[in-house]
């Protein structure tokens, strides 16, 4: 056999072998999805997974999941032969972004097949989606009373906006929708504040025809700034002149403010009233209240409801927390010391009947006592004060003067019979009867006391005696 013949025979045998191999096939098991990876929208009711052979249904269902806005969606599964159909248990939501996954290992026929199918899509029609028109909106006010304006390509569901729009820090506003519901205004009921960073946001908006806005939106704005630091320009007495509160700008507090005069505060900018009230203090404390004395808020006054204490040194503190109406605070604390004008009330003179006595001594003061028409020993004590006792304080002043038996207890106890004031209100005359004069064997002593201190005799204009005054009297015949 020739070489050529052998070669031909081998070629024919090899060709026959190759021809016989085409009869043996090795088809792979798998799954396909009715939603293509190139599709970014879907508007049907169900999505199908088609398997090449009968799969393990339990495994297949466990591998399929659906999310909307990163939240799991409960699914309804249905089978038709080798086809698995899925849809949300509740319903599809127009305009929402969904993510579909079929991932895991599934037994198909007798093979273990690893499956990985991922689809991301918007439900509904792109031409019908809700769009936020930022370029047509007003997202930061120009003036303090301007509204924010949010515009959209189609009518909104009003409830979805009012329930999901937020503004921080909180500000009382009015929400106004346009007649076609395609725009909404947020109108502040009070002016936008200075030096404040506002943030607005909304999410889960929905159009009137049920299309959800695909994402959330937020932005911040601080439209009005004021960095000028307010200055406390003056602290001075405030005096009622002609029925009007007059700021005595040329006077300092120290040794000028008196009685129940107000303390005035003048600032370079309009101030926030509550911060003025809480940021100004007196030590020791003084009862009173604050009031704003002008319309703009530059001037304030502390109105005392009680007299200042005589000779008391007060510490007045204006804290740096006091701020203007734009929330800009004072640069530093201001501390001022002052002592109110005025001296203690003094007893200038004491007379027993018509005889003036020396009451500075601690010794008993002898005096001659006489009988009245009732044949009783009687004494009139006249007390001259250094200042007028106001009419409203005279009754209480009388109660602060007493004359009583000191020794011996067997002597008579005086009884007050008469009270007289001079027209100037500076001289008080008190008459008592029932005295026992000294005898050769027994000396008798009586005690005259005038009560001082803040709870003692008071002029009604803030003056009172520094301390009690006691005089021991020794009546003689």
C-alpha cells in the first residue's frame, strides 16, 4: 500500500470521528430575567425569571429580593411551569427607584447552579416622573420677609409636601400652594433671623397622579449677617421729670441715684429684651423689674420696687451674654460699683417737756416731772428728726417710739395720751401720764426707746435710722 493511500485512509477515519462527536451535547442549566440589564424603567405588573429546567422552587424564591429606597419589599411569588413571576405584595410605586436581585445557588434539574442577576430601574414612565425645578425655585430669601419657593414640573400631592418638608431651626411659617399645585411657597410669619444658618429639606414627595420624587433634597442658607458687636454706652440714673422717664446721661450712678430711682442702660444697637433681663444683676439683690423705654430697643431701665439701702455699696454686673436682636453679644462683662445718695435719718434733738436733754450719754438723765389737771404725773417727749417723715409713714413711726418702766416694778407704768406732729413732719411730740418720781429711799428709772434700722422709723423716701436710740430717764420732783 502506497504512502498516499495510507494518508487518505487516515483522513477519512478522522473525519468520521469528528462527525460522530456532533451527536453528543452538554447544554448548561440557567435562568434569564424578563427585564433586560439595559432597561432603566419598568411599568408592567410582574417580572419573570425563566429557568432552563425545573428548579427547586424554595431555593429560587429565597434567591429573589426586591428593594425600594434601600428598603426590602415584600413579594408575591407565582409559578407557571419553569417561570417564576414576582410583584410587590402592596403595589408598585410610581417614580420610585427599585433594585431587583436574583443571587445565590439554585438546584436546576440535577445541577447546582450559581445565579447572579441584578437590575436597577425606576417604576413608571420617565416622561411622567416628578421633577424638582431648582432653577425656577427661590431657595434663599433676598429680604427678611421673602418666601422660599419650590417649583415642580407637575402638580404635587399637598399632603406629601406638608408632611415631609422641614425647616431648621424651627420658624413659624405659612405654606401656600399655587392654583395648579406645581409650586409651593414657604412664607415666614416673622422675619428671617440674622446670623442664623437655616436648613430646609424634603423627601418622599409625591405628585398628584402618584409619582414619587426619586430622592431627597436639602440645602442650607444664611441670608443675613451682622457682625457688629453691640456696646453698652451708658449706665445712669433715670428720674421722673414731668411724668416722663428721663435718662440723666451726664450723671454717674454713684452718690447720685436715690430712693427708688430707676437705673438706665443705653446700648449702641437694638437689644433682645429677655437677654437684658437675665444678663443684668445687682449684688446685694434689689427687688424690681426691667422695662424697655423706647420702641427701637436701645434703652432699658431697671425699676426698683423698694428703696435702695442707705450707705450700701452695690455691685452692678452687665454680663457679656446680653445680646442684640441679631444675637450678637457684648464683647465683655461690665461691672460697676455705686452707693446710693443719702444719709441715715438722725434724731437731732430730744426735749422733755420744754427742756432739751443730752441723749448722747449712757447715764440716766434726771428731769423734773409735774402733775397734770388729773393729778397724775405727766411727761411730753418731743423728738426732732433730721428729715421729713412722710404722712404715709407717720403712724408706723409713732409705733417705733416707746416709753416704759425699767425699775422698780412697783412703780407706775406710763400710758400714752397724745400724739402730735408739726406741719413739716420733722417734729414728733408724744405725751404719757402715770409716772412714779424718785424718792429719798427709792430711785425710779424709765426707758425711752426709738427703734432704728431698716425695720424701724422710715422717712418714706429711703432714709432710716442706722440703729436704735435708748435714753434712761430718771423723774424727779
